[in-house]
C-alpha cells in the first residue's frame, strides 16, 4: 500500500563558505572528557564538558540557566564498576563553575565522510547521524542541522572511531559505539520556547491571513510563515549537545540496545547480556549481568550479534552467531508473582524462545524487525529471503507466516543491510548492498531499485539507488530517510499510500484514494466509459493539494476519508481536520487555529451524504461530531455532537443510514442518521458487547456486519444487533461472529476465523451496489445461488485476491451444530497491488510504480500508473468448475454489454483450453471444464469470433482438443457466412486447411471470395488472394479460384446489376514471387498464424468482436 513518488530530496552537511556567508559555521570539537592541549602544546586539565552547539554559543548557557521546564536529561549517574565495564569518565565542572572553560570550536567539518548510521526519535521530530569522526543532530521538519560534534584527535586515538549509533527513545541521550570497545554518551537538551533562524518583518502590509475556504494556496497568520512548508510551522528548535561520559567494555561489544530505562550490552568474552540503567534504581544498583551460558533457552557457545526492541509489544529479538533468532522479554524483579509455582530467580534477567532455526548457512539470520500492528517478526537471512513469523502469544507460539523474496538473485542484491516496517505496519522496507525493495505486510512486492540502470545512477551520483546503508521512516510513514553506502548525503524519499492505511472504511476500499506528504490523489474513472476507465492516462487522477496553512502546523496527515460517491474528501493531521469538494476544488479549514488545535481525530472519519462524521478526542472527552460540507468550520457549527463513554477504535457506515462505532471498552454501537429540523442527528438504536470474544479491541483494524435480507428490508432497525453477523479484521485474521440463541434464551455468538493473512477485505454489502448497467434477463429460480456479486466478500492475502461469491454459503456453514468446511473461494492472481473492486465494470483496480531514468535529465524519479485486471472470467470459471452453469450464465449476461466482454470470454476459453491440453491424464468428458465453457460461450453472439481468436493465440496441437467439443469447422464456417461475419469465416478457412479439409480451389474459398467482392470488402479479398497464392507456388490454385469466382459472379450479375469482370481480375491478380522464390505471405496462411499468445489483433478481428482486441490496461495473463 506504499509507493515512492517523484525523486528524493538530498541533504548533507558542509563547512564551505558560500556567497553572503563569509564565515563558515563553527562546530565544536569534543575531547570526550580527555585533557586537551592549548595552542602551545601544553595539556589543559580543564575537562571539555561543553558540547553546546547553537548559532550563538555564548547565549545558550543563559537560556538554560533558569529553565522553565524540567531538564530532559537525568543527572549523570556514577559509572558502574564491574569487571567488564569500566568508567573512563573524568570529573567535570558545571557550566556555572569558575573552573569551567568551553572547548575550542572548529571552522570546518571533515568533508566527504560517509554516514555510518542513522537513528530517528520516537516522536520523529529529529534524527541523528554519525560518521567515523562526527555526530550530527538534524530536525526533521524543516530538515536542517541543529547541532554537530566533531571528536578530537585525542578522543579518536583513545577510544577509536565511531562504529554505531543508538538513541534513547525519548531522545534525551544518544550513545556512540567506538571501534575500541567504548560507549560514549551525549545528552541532548532543548528549550521549548527558543527558536533560531526566525524571520522578522518589522514593516509588513497586505498579509495573507488565514482563510476558511480556499483552493490550497498560502493563507497564513504571520508574514514569516510563507517560508514554511509541511510540518515546519514550529520553526527551527534551539538545542544543545553535551558530552556525558565514556564507558569501556573490557569484554568486547557485540551489539548494544538502548531502551527507555537501560542500556543493554551484549559482550563477547564472556558472552553475556549486561544491563546498565540510565539512573540507579531504588536500591542504588545501576548494573546487572547474566551470562548467556546460564540461559537455558539459548544455544551454547554463541554471542548475540544483533538486538532490536519493540515498545508496543514489549518484545525484543536477538540474533545469535549460530544464525538463530529469539523472541526475548526482560524479566523485571518488580513484577514478581508470589503465587507462581516456582520462585523467580533474581539472577535471571531475560526469558526467550527460539523461533527461527536455520537449516543451513543460507538461512542464517542477520536482521530482525518487529511489526506490532500485525504481530509479525521479519527475519532477514543470508540468502536474501525475508522469512516472516506470526507471534501469537508470549509463550513461544511463533509460527512461520510467509516468505518475501527479492526480485533478483542474492549475488545481484548483495547482503541485507537494514530492515524497517512502516509505523502503521503496512509496508516493509529492506535495504541491500546493491539496491532496496518494499513489500506489503503479507508479501506483495511494491517497488524496488534492483532493475535500475546503475551506470546512469552512478553518473548522476544517486547512491540511494545503488545500495542502502541505513533507512528509517519519518512523518507518519509519508517519507523515508535513506543513507547510501559510502556516501555523506541523506536522501528523503516521499511515499504515497492508500487511504485505507490511515482510515479503514468501506468508501476508501471502493474508491481508490492515495495520500502523500502534501496532496491527495483520487481516481476518477468510476463513472467514465469502460475503455476510458481502464486506461493509464494521468487525467484519470484528480490531485488536490492540502492547504499550506493546515499542513504547516498539522503535518503529517494521519487520516484521509472519501465519500461513497467520490464527491468529498476529508483529511486530519495532528490536530483538527479539513474537507474538500472534488467538483468545486475548494477546501474548508477552521477559521480559528485555537478551535482547530482543540481536538484531534482518533477513530477515523466517514461521510454520510454531505455530512462528515469524525471520531474525535477533545479535552479528555470522546465524541462523534457531524460537520456539514456547506457550513463554515468553527467551534459552533457542528450539526451534532455525540458523547461516547470510551475512546473510539473505528467508525464505519453500513447500509443506507446506519453507522457502526466500535470503542475500546469492547462495545459495538449502532446509530441511525436521523433528519431533525433541517439538520442530521445520530440516534442510538442498539449495542453489542463482545467481552470475552474480542480480547484486544485495539487490534481491530476493520469491522462490518451482514444483515439477513428480511431484516434489511422489513425489520426494525433497533433489532439489527440481534440478527447481524459481524465481521472483525483483527491483525491479519478475518473473524466471523454468527448470532444464535442459547438454551436460556440469551444472545450468543459463534466465532470462526474464516481467513488469515488478510491485508484488507471488502464486503459488497457495504456500498450501494454498483452492478452492471445492462438490462439483465429473468432472475434465477428461487433458491438459486450466486445470482450476482452483491452478496460477495473479497479479501486480499498478499498474494491473491479471493472472493466468496455468496456470503450466505459461509454463514450457513456456521449455522449447523457441527461446523462444516467453508465454501471454496475464487482465486485471482494479480501482478500488481489491488486497491479497489469495481463490480460494475468487472475489474480490479490497482497501481504500480516504475523508476524512470532518462539520459536527458540528471536525476531519476518514480511514477505510478493504473493497472486493471478483468475478474469475471475467473468468477465464471469458478461457477463452471462447481458445476453451476446457470449461475455462470446469469453472471455473464449481466456483463454482456461491456465493451471488453468478448475479450473476457476469450481469456476464459484460452486459460481452460491450456489447462486441459496440459492435463495428464486428460479429464473424463463428464469432468472436463472445456465443454461447459463452450456451452456458455454459445449463448452469446460473439461465440464464433471468440473461438477463432482463441485458435489464433494457441498452438495447433491445442486445436484438436478444442474442436473435440465443437461442431465441425465446416459448420462453423457456414454459420459465420450466414451471420455475415466474413473475416470470422476467413479464420475458419485456415482451420479447415490445417485439418486438411480444404481442397484445392475449394468451394468454401470461392464462396467467401465471391461474397467479399459482392460486399466490396477489398481488404478481405486481398487477404484471401494471398492465402490462396500461398497454397500453391505456381499460382494455379488462385487462377482456378478466380475462374470459379468469375463464373459465380456472372450468375449473380444476371439477376443483379451488371459487373465488369475485368475489374475483379485486375484487382486480384496473382501476387508476385519474392526474390528467393517463395510466394508472398498471407495473414490467413499457415506462415502467418500467431502462436505466441499475443493480444494484438488488427487484421483478423471480426467487426462483431468488440472486445477481442482489448489488451491495454487489462491483465489477462
């Protein structure tokens, strides 16, 4: 659901002077606690404790002298004294001490030093990078350098060069690991009210004030805000970086992990896990150690090579030197359970389970990353594959889920360097030594750089294409930071994502909406003609730029919702919201920034007609607010406010006038939209409690319900909750709850997981059914199944799009006392990511991205295009395989007026024919699907054309199998002549010749040629002439045929208008022989028959075959 957009922005530090800035920016040289030398070479024993970096260093101490907020960094603790960890920290003085002296400043940074590591703060507002000798703190928005530290030569000599970087989650401390086994810690402090580089306009007039309704242009309250982009309204922060202390690890460092409360160090000799608290605990202790040899759950004689931690799941992963991966939890002494069967060993610090055991060196784990949103753990292995596991509980029940493969070989990709899930869990990024790739959560490839021309990339200096050293998501996953290998720059690549990732609603599923950093893109092809809607033209996208005034302070956009009819959009960022009319291209934002900042959208948004429903949190209260598109947005114009007792997980519309609201207290509320006095109100008519059924409401991603037909049309809405079957999407599991009545007369629910690894699902009942616009024939008899797709349920599992054509069959499988097998699904492999299903056009819509490299521009860029897949051939085949020909016919008749209908039937015939030809052994006639397909095709007028087109695109060996269930080709030829399909009849001439049923100068050729002359179809006449000439190199066959045609023409002319025979002979003279003696080619001859399966059909297409040449934009492979 994520695709890169455009070309990345590039950022790098420099110390070179520029025009208008004669003095380069000064950067501090840090001695990291070592005594520094003065200009004469003598040692100055005043330790360097100042790492205060700001454009005006002298003013910073004053700003911090009387802070208005508590300090972000704790008091520096006493360095622990353990056999493996020794302090080399020197006593230092506070800035206010008379013995304090600031360190020297340098006028330059080491140039061209490649970046080694990147760490982003949990909040995403800043990130830190290191080179071998320096550390730089950046602000994310605007992307500027806040502080930089260059380590002195003495520090580099004593402690070694920088190797790795760790950032405490609250960004108060960052830790640098060095090559000589030291950990150097620095503290980061900031003043919330201080800003730097602030523009001043003392004499300004004609300021563009904030407007409530605008088209997305600038509209700001202050003159300097015209310089700020998305998320840059808070300005550039003023921060300071101070050296804190140095820790030496004599046992050697394998890996380090920075947590909220402690620093976890995995050592080499002895192999152990040592925990160093940032501050001492209540007993005064600051360190604890557990040897790996005493951990019974881990292998012997191994070390921990890599560690990661996920805070939402409270779970860590360890990768050991023997290639295994472990799920690990920290044991806290404070959480000791006195009722446990066995007393807890106070020396035990960790417990874990091995979930990845390699079967060879090619499966050795190298990287791990946790996806808390979907409870997944991805393991990058030595062979380049990423093996993903599903964590079901904390007791070691971690099972394999799926495998994600790179599009090239392991040798071409190089070793895996970084793994990172997007914050919402929907996308996985993997960086390799020679490229990168992204996948959806359950393994659908989305984009990659492996197929790029690396020569062009190297010529343009685009190392972000050729290989990745590190990467991290920022801005709520709307951008990703990339660090190239052996390069000093940082690239910021913008990502477009589906609106479903931030707001799971039926409208976002049925109408494709993509959101990027500053705009929203809507697909507009739903109401256009069939062939136009499947084209890849850019005009099918409507792009709306989000107002700059809203983006400046509320970036990133977290939620996007479109109305079911596609007329309105709504977006919500950090605070407030804004909505948009697609027809008028105008936005509406709040007139007051105070009102906008008073609430935030939590729980999603949806549209009811022109009313926006938003689930908000304001002043610790939880509400449903209704805003009219026509009304002004301010604090008093909401049409209705519905107070909720608990935070809202999600909201979703259902049917024509229902709203479902699911809350964190595990209750599902049913509301009706009721018009009251010219406005719309919410009326609660029922609720369902799912206590004991849904264990964790926060893990619910999607929700809908299915009402019986009698209740939907004639029932009391207040009783819907007693009849509705509820669908929950929990993590990747689709759960169906079927209501029933217990023996005591109480309502209960039977629960069943009907699908796993589900990225999204779409129930056709959640939208006004947009079926085919054709007039359908009489309906099926009562009790018929699969009459249309209105009751279908679609799911995407990362590899295939699947559908139950009738959910009643699924519900019936749960209604019996003994649970039956679920009905089978229609499976549709697609080679792109499907975003929405268009039942009226019988297509699945998606997008794919391409990396464009041109030699006339010096940069590469990504662009995405529309992809479509015709789904009704697979649905028809499914019905025929299930031996339901009546349902297949009914569905096909609904789509018979589509312009590409014949093309779809041709795809169906082609696929079934290939399967039966390759089947070994051949299916019995009563079990064969091919005769059922041909019987279905015979119900439509394009039947003869479809058979001919299929023969043109298949090998001759398949023809015998096809015509074993068809009338003789001679009869089909006669029928084509009777219908007036002359080109189709010409196709059957080729089949007759291939079957050796066409004699020289046969009656069929003469009749067809005569008919073509009579109807003045001269193109067909030329083709027939070439065909006859190709049968006989001497030209005798053609002359004999022409004589018979002339005789027949005279007979026809006797009772009709006289015809000049010379004109026919002149036009149909024998083709000249080529230089090598072979006759001229004919598109009807054997040499021109197409066996490559191409969709191109320009010369032998029948006029009635309106869809057989449709290949652009449709996936039929």
